[in-house]
C-alpha cells in the first residue's frame, strides 16, 4: 500500500509538470511548482496518517484465519466432512475432528460437539453476549439421550430377525469367523442383517451412519429405471452389490405444490424423501430405510454408464446447455418435464434398498384411510363418522399393534403433509405382529402454508394413540427439544445441506404448528373418551401384545 502511494505521488509530480514545461511560460511554471509542492506535502501527510492510525485496518486478521478452516465450503466427499460444513452454515460447531473421514465414528446422533477451540469461537462471535452455550448445545444429542429414546428393547429371538446368515449349529462352530465376517460385510448387508420384527434399524447402531456414508460416496456402477410406482426413479448399483433407489430433484426446493394439483399428480421431491427419513427417526419409529442426499453428475454417473436404453435415449441437452433426461413412466416422463443437471450436477435422494423380495417377501396393505384417488368421489372414511368402529373390528386391526401403528403413520404423514399413503408394507415373515414400513415419502413437504387435517383422520376418528408416541410428541413440543430445531440439526448432517438447507424455515415451523395440532387432537379425545392411550410401555419382554385392541388402555 505504501509503494502504491509513492507511485501515485511520483506520477502526480512528474507527468503534469513535464507537460507544463512544454506549454507554459516561466511565470506560470513557478505557480505550478508551488502547487505541486503543496500537493506532495499533503500526500505525504496522508500516507503518514494511514500508517499511524489505520494500520490495523490494512493488516489481514491472522488470528481468525485458522477459524476459516472450520467452515469449509468444500465439495461433498464424505458424510462427516459435509456434516461439518453444513453445521457451520447454521452456526453449529463442527462434528469432532476425530470423526473426520471415518464413517464409523460419524454417528448420526453425535453431531454437534467438536474439537473446535472454544476460546477462538468466543473471540469470534462474542461470548460475552452469553449466547455461546445456547448455540453450541446439541438439542438432537440431548433428545436421543432422553429415556424415551432409550426404552428397553424387546428381547429378540431367532425368528425376530428378518435374515440370518447361518444356522445355530454353524454359527456355534465358527463363532469367531462369524464375528470377523460381520466386520467385513458391506454396510448394506449389515443393514439388512439388522432388520428385526419391530424396527428397520437400531438408532444407536453405527451401521446407520456407515450406510448413509456408503450411499453418499460409493462409485456408481450402474443406473437403470426402476419399475413400480408412477414417477421416474432409478435403481443405482454400487461395488459390493449395494443398491439404492434414486429420486431426482425436479423443482426448486421451496416450490409449494400448485393449489390446483391433486395430491396424486403432485411432483415427488427428493428432499421430502430425505427429510422423512430424519423425521421418522426423530419420532422414534425407525421405519423408513436410510435416505441420503447426493450431488451426482448426470452425464458421467448416469448417461455414460447406463445400459438401460429406454433411459439413455431420453437424454438431451437443453437450450440452456444443461444435460437433461426424462425416462419412461406414467407421470411427468416427457420432454416437457425433464430432469436437468446444472449443467451436469443434479441433486438426488438415495434410499437404501430393502432385501430383495425373493429373500424377504413383503406384503402390501391397502390403507383403510386411503383416499379415493378420484377427482369426484369421496372415500368411505370421509363419509362415515363411525368408520373407525368398523376398522377396529376388522382383522388385522382388531388385535395387536396394527391400529396404533397405522395411527403412528398418520401422525408422521400429518406432520409432513403427505396425502399419498395409499398403501403400506410389512415383511411377510413376521405375519401381523410387526412394524409397518413407511416407504415412499416423495409427496410429503409440498405445502407449508396450510395443514391438511384429513390426514389425521385415523387419530381423530379412532381416538387412540401409543403412549410412547404421545410422550415423545410432547417432548418434541418443549422448547429444549423443539421438533423444528432437532430436525434442522439432524438434516444439517446430510451432504446436500451444504448446497442449501433441506427444509426451509417455513416448512420447519409448519412442523411445530402441526405438532401442536396433534397434541390438541389427543387432548380433545381424552376429554371425550377414557381409552385413548394404548400402553405400549408394558408389553411382554419380546414386544408382543397378546391382548385385544381395547384392553391396553389407560
Ligand atoms: N427402499 C426401498 N427398497 C426396496 N423397495 C422399495 C424401496 N422404496 C420403495 N420400494 C418399492 O418400490 C415401489 C415404488 O416406489 P415408490 O412408491 O417410492 O414409487 P412412486 O413412484 O412414488 O409410487 P406411487 O406413484 O405409487 O406413489 C414401492 O411400492 C416399493 O415396493
Ligand atoms: Mn410416491
């Protein structure tokens, strides 16, 4: 800066004065020289002032330069690195550096506490304001420490696991070998082996973080269209035979559903699939397969590697120079509704695939509260106020946990405003005594400005709810664990959070509003009925409930 000032003075002194010499006479020359001298003096004074007074402003803040490395706006390379950059954008501290790069340690519920130098942070954001403690405490971590998220798990017998690798005899013979194998199994296989009668995964199992890391980072070896359903989705394959269900981003994240579109013709959203997985986990259900966001290159990671000709021939370059495709399906698979990269980069959701149907067949159940899927007709449940009485007497809703499971699902769907739950699935192996799979959440989170009370019909019409569910909902309505706060924190761990928050603040606050509505609904029920709560906290030690639906009440 000093050099620059001197150069400017030099130019000012010499250039104009040499011109003056050529054009003016002797008398005026002395006036100009006088002026030049004054100007030089003034500039020297100015330079001196800058040195003495403004020196600090000219020096880069070296003491803060180290902090810039804790907010890396880096490329999405791994679960842990992306989570730290995502957390930084919401003023959360990064996850522990010990977790860096290691999928094993980047446990989903350990986010929020890091090795970041607290003194440096105090300096940076001004701890004297007294807000530091508030901003660094992880509500998510606290929530998962709560006893309601650590209830004793039912004892599991052989027939309570979906898959088994070996018979008992074999396992005994090769116990150590077996243990070794379980450490080298690819994450998707470990995920499959962890599916039980009562839940899809154990929230505390490190395999969950390994699974999302795997989906977010593995090389894509194959991509083909997946049949079933109405909208475009792809089946990706990874090394070690892993697979994922891909749903692409089709519209801007915050685009609200067109008010003139029926729920069954609304676009599916990749961020809804991701957010639904996080929400279901926060509600303590663990009934949605792990879903993670990923930024893929449509050209190198789909177009160039796919052997699915029906898919590859729908690729084109748009007038804006973006690489697009549309595939073949019932809804929105046309040139007018392309899925486009920017120019190659595309946000997608990747869901872990469930075990193949040949290994673990599933049963699909039509929901008793299914909508009519007609523009003109109403469904039975919309016309009959006592509809639930009929359902309660109809197997499998007349015994076990099926009815309250369905009500759990209705609560999840109401919170995220998913009107498209026409069917649900269960694993055939477990018969009727098992959890319900909450698959296909692509049409959730379409509208934040409105709530859809009809989604809660199973709760309002039956006036039943699991005790554990209600207690967790109450917990999530407290300021210390506020649903919007824990979901924001949870979603910040997804790699795509580095691109933009997965749910806008408007959607997050809609969740708090809807949660309050659910609690009001339960309150209204309790004022009218005596058998609202289904006490699932007193089941037998295998999680079975042997009594008819009406008996486990409080
Ligand atoms: N993670 C998964 N693993 C294995 N199969 C899955 C998974 N997710 C979904 N499926 C299967 O794929 C089918 C289609 O998926 P999905 O329901 O998400 O598609 P869709 O186009 O949204 O369907 P719809 O148009 O009926 O709403 C599902 O019915 C389910 O059986
Ligand atoms: Mn769908």
